[in-house]
């Protein structure tokens, strides 16, 4: 074998077959964390994809089985770390359901406000990164500018900006600070003016339309079959929103619409999330208007120790249906079994059928459109 | 130190011979194509040089045609090469001994 | 004097790069040498007052045709060197000898033809072609005296284009 | 001796330095303008309002560690950045910054073709960089880049034919003089050609929305993924030098180069107080600004859409424009 032959065979035999295998991630600018996608390409077209997860698996579920019930709230912060408040909410409500604790009405309203603020923050992050993946860099900065304001509100409320640990079993640790509701209202007014700014940059932009219309189409049957949830499911026109179907917190007392898509493509999912901004603002305003007086903490026993039993409870996190399944054996001060149904993980199921047949450039758009957080996928 | 057409002709002849060596000695078809391009260029040098010294632009016109032919040759030749490579995984001219596949 | 310096420098470069093209083991390097060779030839055209051709040489040859070669070289990434297969019927030495014969023959022609013309009658003293209008004159010739060859060339290019697409397309 | 060697060499030296300095400030301008578009401040630390960032960046790149992947092809890996920078600088030889002989290195009778052909050499830098890195993303990016460059080169060259038809010359100075004689900038005579050339210019310089070869989100940085330090800086310089070239060429071909607005209207003669080169740089600056503005605003095209735009829209329109120009030229 001559030197050249040796060089040629050690150099990745890229064009030996007609397929090229490339490894997207875990270090890649647009896999939103440490997702790894092994793509088999024919030219630039994706023939098949293998999705590898587990790079930030921290064993949160197992850890939770060795923590007492209150300590787990802090762990849930670290699952979907861009939407910690909804994670807290889901967990606390599940335990409350298990223990049949009555949560004061004021606490439920404040929780709703927090959850919707969190939805705005999470969608801001999604919008910015999704647009950035498709190359519109300015939207990223605009969206993060508004997300910053939400984080400021959270900081005002609980002192933390990312991992809030903002709820307790039975209610809230703190009542809202004075003047906080006025600040939230001011933010809502401001945010309402900013949504058209994003829309101006994207919604009718020809390049944006070409990059998202008809890309990653998924039919309603397929979406249900794949177990998608949240905006990807609603983008295909399936009416499913836990806030409406199984109301929790104060959603049954508030009025809002669930936006639905018709074509089930990336553009529809984009429109839905933009509409959810508006709906969230609407919910926050109603909740603040109707904010009842009263305590924010219900009657909770000193030692939280649910009686033996199991329960499943789901909420609508910004990314979809976030469910907690908890088994208590009634003896220990920790759960016997703790299991999370993370929306990001379920939606990630859809990635492979979505990207197959599309181009490499679409892969990043489609990873963006299902809006995953790897912390939640791996847990 | 005056440069005469003879100088250019000698240069052209030498370059042409290099091309001939390439075609006759190398077995990689791509290299052989490139050697042919060298020969075409040798011819072009000759044409341009004589166009200048005979004050007749016809030589330059022919260079334009030669370049056009070279482009056509490269396109078709490389197309055949790619089609062949897809079937036999080789660019060795000695292994190109079949008339059809 | 200036022309002599330019000529000899370019001649050395052209021949050296030409030899490099056919001797380098790596095909990609060959292509790079070929580009450099063509650029030198283009400069030689400038010396010969054929600016338009020089530019065309760079644009079409260096910027177009050789890119095609480079593409093919990159697509045809070989597992084994094409030279590894030795055909016993192939006679490289004979090839070299034949090439030498061609060179000798060409040299003979040059010596024969230019040896007989006396320097006085040689047209070597010709000055630069008329001024700046090289491109215009060339265009004029192409569209009048050489119109039919020009059209034939364009048809040839069209055929080549269609042919290349048909050949390179994958049968599915 | 003085006229044939000393003065041209001096001009070249001044021009090269000016271009390189302009490039560093162009980078600063881009960072600043994009920052303002995104409601940020941009570089603020080095010097007042970050002005000295333009000096700090090259210094940083110069002293950075130079990394060459083990399996890279040493010769081509070194050659590629050079091959991409040199053509970008060489074209400045025929760009006239003013009407006086002082403002251009040379005026050759095939100036415009010279620019087209020399920029077409720049593609080698990109292809070879991708190939020599011996890495998949750069290879993919370099294949994209070369296909893109060649396609858009065809469109731009086709379009320029109609400008050449209008001007009747290939000389850059001659084209501006033709605009002076006709009293009308070619931008008004050939608006379609202007738009096509500008779009093609965006694509040829790999700028947003056609920046696929360096699409960070898809290809992790494109063909120069494996490059670092000064080698990377050479690609960077080449890209921005090319942007300046395109802006200059567009200014010369369509917006009268160094001519003041309405060059034939006597009433505006007072505008001649402003020297031609200032007009030139002002116009060029507008285009540089538009380049940056577009980058801050638009998403990126997908590869197949880019190719479709090039082959199915720009080239047919360019051919139509040639035919139209020819017909009008014959009729008038």
C-alpha cells in the first residue's frame, strides 16, 4: 500500500458509499444543549437519523426517591431549567393531590400568574433560539431582552432568576411583594407591544416563510401516535391543553383561548407559540384583576408524609404536558417511586420522523420547533 | 535578449511534451485529463504568441474556441468519469477495459 | 529586456508547475498546481498583449474548468491509489520514450522553421497590437468572420452541458 | 523609473494598508451597527466607544495559538487562506477611487472582467480549506460554498454584460466617464441589473441571508471550522475585503463612482466643492451599511432555495435584461 492509499483509507471514507454520516452534537451550536443527532445524509438530505440522549442525565428521579418531599421541589427546578416555576407547580400540585390538601385561592391565582410568566419567558427563549437557528440573529436579542424582564419579576418575587424553588406543598412560601402586581401589569403592557416587533421581523418575511412553511409537517394522527404534546400537538390541529381539559391552579376560573394550527408545519407551531404569548398576557391580567385576598399557604402537616397510594397529575408546561407520577408507601418521608413525564422527551420522539427526508438546514429548524430542553429530556 | 516567436514555440513544445508524458505515463484518469488541459494550453500559448507577432487576431479567436472545447471536454469527460466511478470504484485507466456495463 | 525577464520567469514557472501537475502523488495537489500553471499562462498572455484572453483564461479555465476537476477529485475519494494497479501490458518507459520523441520532433520543427528565416525578415519586431481595442476587435472578429464557428462552439457547449447532466445523474 | 516602478509600488503599498485598516474598522462597524440594531451597545471596553477594538481584534488573532489538525493536509491547509485573501486584495488594483490618476493603481481596458475573473479564484481558498481540514462539516460547507459561488458568479457576470452594453467599455474609469457623459447614473438606467448584482454580491461574499457556507447553526462555522489564529484571520480579512470590493464595484457601475449627484446639472455645480473621492466613499459606505443591515434583519436561506433563486430567478432575469438592453440599444 502506498502512502497515498494509506492516507486515503485513514481519511474518513466519506464518499465510499453515497451516504455521509455526520454527528450533530453533543457539541454543536444549535442542538440546544447536549442533544446528539447522528445523521445519515444523502447529499444534504437526511436519510435516517439516530437521536442519542443522556448526556446530562443526573438521575433526578432516583435522587428524588431519597429526598424528603419538600427537598424535591428544588430538584424539579433543575429539570426544565428555563421553566422552573411550572416544574415546581406540577410537583406541588401532584403531592397536594396525593395528600388531598386544599390550596388557598390566592395561592392558586399567584401560581397561575407565575406559571404564565414562566410560559412567556420560556417561549421568549424558544423564539430567540429558533429564529437564530434559522439565521435571524436579531430576534434572539429582542426575545432575550423581554425574557430578562420576566426574570427580573421572578427575582423580585423569590430572589432567584433561574432556579426559583418558588412553591411549596400547600401553597407558596411568600406572598407577592407590594407593588409586584403593578410591575407585572406594566410588563404585560410592554410585552404586548413587543410581540408585533417579533412578528414584523418574521411572520411575513419571505425567507422565514420559505424556511418554515411545509417543513416538518406532521399529521394529527401521527402527532397523537407519537405521543406529542403541547404546541407541536396543537400545531397539527389537535385540541389538547391540560389547562382546559383537566384544569389546575386557577385556570378553570379564567378565560383564554387555545390556538390551533391547521397544517402542522413549523410555521404553524411558530404562530401558535406567538399566540400563546398573547393568551398568557390575557390570563395574567385576568388573574391579577381577580386576585383574591387571603393566605397563600394552606393547612399542611408539619411532617409531610402522604399515606400509601399513588397518583398522576399533569400540567401544561410551556413545552407541553408535564406529568408527575408519584407512589408513596406511607411509611417514609420520601417518595417510594418518583417518575416524570417530561414533555421535551415525548416531543423528541417526533424528531426522527420529522427530520427524515429533510435537508441538514431543516434539521436545526426542526430541533428548534419542538422546543426541547435537554435537562428535562435526560433528567 | 530579444524574445522571438521561437522562444514561445519552444516553451509551447516543452509544455506540450509534458502533457504527452502525463497522458502516456500516468494511470489516474483525472491526471490524464489535466495533462490534456496542459497540452491545450501549450497550443494556446503558440496561437497567442503568433497572433501577436503576425499581427493577426485570428490566433486569439482560435484560443477562444479552444477554451470552449476544453470546457466541453472537461464537463463530458468528468461526467463519464463520475458515472464510471460509481460503477467500478476506480479511476485507473487500465481498469477501464469494458465497453458497457 | 522587461519582456525577456517576464518570459523566462514565466517559462520556468509554467514548465515547473506543469511537471508538478503530472508528478505529484496527491491528485488534489495536482489540481492546485494546474490552477497556478493556468494563472501563469494568463500572465504570459498579458505579456503577449492579449488581455482579454488572459482574463478569459482566468475566468473560464482557472475559475471554472479546474473547479470542476477539484469537485470530481473530492467526490472520487479513493480507497486505494489508482497507480497501485499495475497493468503488465502497460509500458511506462515506452511512454516516456514516446514523449521524448514528440519533444524532439517539435524542437526539430522549431529549429527548422525559425532557423531558415533571417532575423530581418522575421516578424518578431512587431509592436503591440493596436492599443486598447483588443477586446473590441476580438469581439468584432468573432461576430463577423468567425460567426459560424462561434455558433457551433455554443451548440457544442450546450450539448456538453446536457451530456454532463445526463451522465452524472444517478439512475434511480 | 519613477513613473513605472516607484509610484505604482507606493500606490499599491498605500492601497493594501488602507484596505486592511478599512477591513478592521469594517468589522468594528459591523459589530456596532448590529449591536445597535439589536438594542445592545456592542464593543465598549477598548478605547472610547470601543473604537480601538479594531486594533485589539487583529492583535488577538495574531498572538493566538495556531492549530493545525493532525490529519490535515499541511500544504493545502496553509495555502487555502492565502488563496482566498490574495484575490480579494488583487482586485483593488483596478478599482478607481477617484477620477484622477492618483486614485487608482491602474486602469486596464478589461477592468471589469479582471475583477470578475480574479474574484472567481477566491473559490479555491474555500474549497481547499474544506478539503484540507479533513473534517466533515468543513467539507460539506466548502462544497456548498463552491457551488454557491459558481452559480452566483454566472448570474452576476450575465448581469454585468448588460452594464457593459450600456457603457460600451470594460474599463472601470471608462464606465464612470460613460455615466458622466450620459448624465445619468446607470443605477437609474439599469435598476434591475443593480438589484441583481447586489443580491449576487451578497451571495458571492457569503453574507446573510446567503451565508450558508459559514452557517454556524448548521455547519458549526463552515469551511473555516478547523482554522484558528492568523489563518482564520486571513479568511476573515478576505471576506470583508470582498464586501468592500462589491460595494466599490456597485458604486462605480451603478451610482456614478466619484461623480456628484446629477453630474450634468449646472445648478448643482457647487457640489463639486466636495472632492470626488469623498462622494465615492460616502456612496460605498451606504452599501457597506446595507450589507450589515441585511445581516441583522434577515433569516438565512436554505441551500436548495438559494440554488433555486440563483438558477431559476437571477439567471433568467439577467438574460432577459441583456436582451432588453440590447434591443433598446439598437433601437436608440
